[in-house]
């Protein structure tokens, strides 16, 4: 969604390449996020490539944080829809809390599964160690009888 910007506003616009470097992203990532509708760019008045307003830069940083928390692009799209054209945070926050609760539940399930797997590995290791010790002892006893 490119928007036109006049020359006086252009000074606050971050060029895609510079922004990508400063945030540790690729320009492809920024273009993809624009394609899927979670950010918007503006056409720079000086004819240069797309750029991003300070608001969008803050939004990109928020998206990066949401990614770190494990949110999917689809969930971010849902949040953007909830936020709406009116830019109403009050509409987005309840949905964000709901998504984060879902992620906490998934993490809890994964942790329980990992704890169970850990216990299985410990038990298996013990059984293998006992079998190995018995095998070594048996071979040692056989060698003593032969010798």
C-alpha cells in the first residue's frame, strides 16, 4: 500500500535499505511484510524507492518483538485487522492478550512433553547402563573361568 508523501515530510521517511540494515532485517522481509499487509510503505517524493514513516518504523519494531514471541504472520494480520484503519489500540490489545495466552498454553504443553521425554531418556539411559554393566561383568566372569 504505497502512499504519496510531500517533500517536507520526506525528511522523516526511512529508506528501505537503510532501515533494513539498522534493524538487522532484509529488504525482502520488509517487502514481504508489506505484501501480506502488516506494514505500509510510502513512495518517497524524491523519486527514491519506498520508505517508511516513523509510525511504521515503530510498527516494524513491534512486529519484530511479536516474531520473537512466536507469533505467526497470520496472527499479526489478525492484530492489524483488529487495530483497524482507526488505529485503535483498545481494539488490538484484547486480541493480542488472547494470542499471547494461546502461545503460553502451547509453550506449557511443549515443556510438559519435553519433561516427559527427558524422563524417558534418563530411564532408558539407566536401563542401557545396567545392561552394559551386566554384559561386561558376564564377559569378565567367562574370561576368568576360561583362564
